[in-house]
C-alpha cells in the first residue's frame, strides 16, 4: 500500500512537472508567434491611423459647419439682391410708364 501511494505521488509529481513544462513551452510559442507576426506593430499602426482619422473627421465637421453658415449668408444675400432687382424693375417700369 505504501508503494502504491509512493508510486501515485511520484506519478502526480511527474505529471505536474510535464504539464508545467508544456504550459511554459506553449507560452514561449505564443510569445514567438506574436513577436514574429508583428501584431503589436499592426495594432500600434491601426491606433495611430484611427487617431489621425478622428482628427480629420473633427476638421471636416468644423468645415461643414462653416460651409453651412456661408450657405445661409449666401441665401440672405441672394434674397437681398432679388429684392433690389425687383425694386429696380419696379422703378424702371414706373419711369417708363410716366414718360
């Protein structure tokens, strides 16, 4: 019975050591794969591009707001020109009818 417990303990220790060694090997493999695949570089490049795009989107948003303001001002100016043209047309008609 003592031999069975000793054998069982020895088997458990060897199994534990083998599992620990395999886990370490898998860790090394994953580390090597990440390093050789350039994953961190790709992630860094994506993050920089995303940040750059974000600034571009903010600039575009500001430009669109300015353009909307300018369009509104142009509509007001067009209305003013139209009223002035109508006034000139009315004056021209009244001067032609009085002559």
